[in-house]
C-alpha cells in the first residue's frame, strides 16, 4: 500500500469512527445537525471534547485560566458589534482581492474566538455570528491565489471555524463551506505541490546551504511572485504557514473528500521538511523572532490538528531545534518587552506558542511573564494550549544564552525586572529570507529604555525589496545597522560571521564574533566583542587587523536625545540617562548624523523608504589605516557608580577569556 493510500485509509477509518457532537460539553443546542443521519461528518480539529472538559475543570481551580476565559468571552462579545470580515472586505476594500492578505490574520483570530465562545457557552448568538462569518468568507469569489500566504490564512480561519461550528450549520451550509475550501484552497494548493514536486528532495533553497542550487527568478512570466508557487520547496516562514492552512483544511473536509485530504496531507508533510529545518539546530529563527513566532505557532497548530484527528503528527514535532524555540523567543525579548528585531522583524510578536512548547517538551521555564512583554492576542489558542499550574519558582532561566546555529547571543542582568540591562548581539550567516546585512549588530535595554535600536522591517512595497535591490535601501543596508561600515559599503550578502567565544561568569558575560567574511577580509580580520560588565555597563570592542582597507565608521541607532562632548555622549530618553565613552582610539570623537535615507548614499526611492523619524545615528569615524591594527571600543553605562569602572582599562579580545576568570575585571584603555 502506498503512503498516500495509507493516509486515505486512515482518513476513512477516522470518519467512520467519528461520532458527531453527541457528547460536546456546554454546547448542546437545537442546531446540532452535523450528525451522521444527514450525511455530514466533520472531525473535531484541536478543540475536542477532551480539551473542552480540561478547560472547564481548570477554570474552577486556576484563576489565571478563569481570567483568560473571561478575556475570550469579552473578545467574542466585541466581535458581535463589528461588521463581518466579508462585509469589511466589500465596503472598506471595495472587493479588491489583494486586501484579503491584510484581513487574513484577523479572520483567524475572529473565527477561533467566536467559535470557541459558542463551544464553551452554547449561546446561540455566537453560533449565528460564526455561521455568518463562515458563509461570508466562503462566498467571496476568490481568496486571491496570487498571494498564497494570505489565501492559506483565510483557509485556516474557515477550516477551524467550520470544524468548531459544524453543529450549528445547516446541511446546505456544509456544502457551501466545503466547496470553498476545496475549490479556492485545496485544488490550487495541489497544483502548486505538483509543479514543485520534482524539487521536493533538494528544494529551491537547501537548509543551511544558504545559496540556491538553481537560479530562481524573482517573478514568473505571468507576473506571479516566485514565493507564491515555490513555498513548498523553500526554507522560510511561508512553507510552514501555507502547509498548515492546507493541512487543517484537508482534515476539515476529509469526511466528504478522503482521497483529496490524503493527497494534500501527503504533499504537505513532505514539503514541511524544508520549512521545519530552519528550527535546527537550537531553535533560533533566521528571519527574526517575529517570523519565528509565527512559524512556531503554525507548527503547533498543524501538530495539534493532526494529533486530534489521527492521534499522531507524522513525527513533524520531532523537527530538530523546535524544542528550543521557547528559549530563543524569551531570550530575544528584552526587559523593555521589545524583541531583538533583526532582519524584517518588528519589536513585538504573539507569544501564544509558548504554553504549547512548554507542555509538549516539558519546559516549565517557558514563562512569558518573565519578559514583561504583552500577552497573546489569540484568546482561543491561548486557552487551548494551557494546562494550568504555571512555572515553579524553583525553575531558573539562564541570564545569557548563545544560539550557535545563527550566531546570536542574548545577555541580561536579571529576569522579572523591567529596569534590567540587556544586550542582544548578532553575528550569523547573512543570507536568508528577510535578511539584512547586519553582522555585528546589537540592541541595548537598560532602565526600562531601549537605547540601541534596530530599525526592523522596511517597506515591502519598495521596488525589488525581495530581490538583490533590497540592499540599496537604508534599513537593509549595512549603514542602517548597529555595526561597522568600511567606506560606507555593504557587507557581502553571502557572508558568514560566527561567534567564536562566549562565557558567563559573575560580573563579566561576553561574546566575541568573527565578522571577517562578511567584510571580505582576505587577509587580516574584523572581530567584535560585546560584554555585559557588573550587570550595568556594556562594552562594544572592535579589533581590525591586517589589510582590511577603508575608513571605518562605528554606528549605533538611537531614539535618545544626544549630548555630545568629544569622546563622551550623554543619551537622555524616558526620564533616564545613559553615558557612552570612547575608550579607543585616542582622540576619536562622537558624531551625530541623520538616519533619514534621503540624507545618505542609500537614497534609492528615498521618499518611499521609512524616514526614520525620531531616530539618529551616534557615530565614530576612523580614518583608513592600511596594514595597521585598529581598535574601536565604546563603553555604555546606565549606572557608572554600580559599574565600578572609575579607571576604564581595556584588554585585547584574545584575553577576555582570561579576564572572565578574574574576580573584579578591569579594562586597560588607550593613552
């Protein structure tokens, strides 16, 4: 029996064993018409009877879950007062199909919230509104396959809503919704799987090779973006998101379309090897924590969905690195609650996957409350993956962690402290989807303020933003990062920087990265060390040796008000102060320059680029010194007294490992 036939057989067996809604707690209403006598059988996907029973019991004993239940109901009530997604699509966007992409995530949040509210209360108003949302989306002419990512978000919303609300639907409703899922999502998905099948074994992008084995055009002859048809064999967030929507839709229609469901699920699980590979080896995500959280969340959805229907997930949750994603997400979040938003990541994300990771992999230390960041905006998923209790106070999270696969380091003075000092530091290979040329970049939090800022995502509508032209724009170019630039030039797109040393001892936590390859250093080296000293001061030390030519500029982007006095800068923001001192080279001075792209050499389409209002560049310029060693060292202190660095001294990076063994580390400065 072939694998596809086996999956089809499993689908049929599941459908035959499905008993409809006979035992759903708290949801017994007169509208239960999805029972076998009318020929409609829809699997309980994720929100099963057992899950409802567990949550009902937990509400009686766990105040936090009881509160989250109230949040769910309040959100569902609020949705009753708003136009449906389909109505907003027609009135606000005049039926423009491209608008569905922007509405797709709202559809997932809304339908899961309303449908779960009905399942836990049995109130007919939620069932009626959920049915209205489903039919409205199902009857939109097209779900816009030209942007397949958005299509699969609509697909996920409809598929989950269909399963959770199936007992509230008329027979003809089932036909309308199933037909929409099949014709507008699953069949187009199969066409793409078939087109890409010859590449399933190698993919357009092989994980960890970082270079395409074949030339991939930016667009196809008909104008379709490559990403919209190559996601099955590509290694980036679309792979997981698109496959998840199609898997859940296949499960939802499996009662009526077992062969089609089997075909989709077989193709999806083959495809997912490419996307899930990006969690390896330690959970860090190359596209940044915002996209990582989206990918991990959808991984949790697809695994939970398959488990709920088949009782297994085809070992997809065994993907290397997935268990460590919670470490990555927490450590990439500073005490300000802001993400270390390298690449196209934003400073905030939804942490809803953390309780799933915590339970699935036995990691009670995955406690989002320790970060101080806002909670989830997905009340239904937040409840579904909760198992009560909370984190034992005995569980201790390390204050610094090195993610070797992506060359990332995070270090902080404390958890559960909004005023803690935090440094996020990135080396890593540069070539990935949503990448910037940012080897050596960093962010700094202290006293509740983000002092060193990553500019984050740019304008995706800029010409060629996802092509080689991407690095003509300020936010993606090297000068738009908190790192070094030689003669204002970009780092090499294929460069691979790496963390060569990392240590965490009381009073001195550090990481040293070799940045030579991104700068094309054929002879000589470019190295950057970042240290957190006495939990209050941050040292950024660069050493450039050999024939690394060109004038070099040191840059830190900040939203702070700057007061410059030669080698000292006083940063003021949010009622707090930070002092920056140039320890090397002797005679260097701080400069303040504009971060507006129109004021730089990276001014392509500058009127459409983000003007970076409120941001400025704190810079140091060092003249070209061919065949000479150069060192740039900057000390940033949020509390000079506590830092105990009255006599700043420097040591070469090669001595930092020895320095870490000293009880009271000192630095030796240039004279």
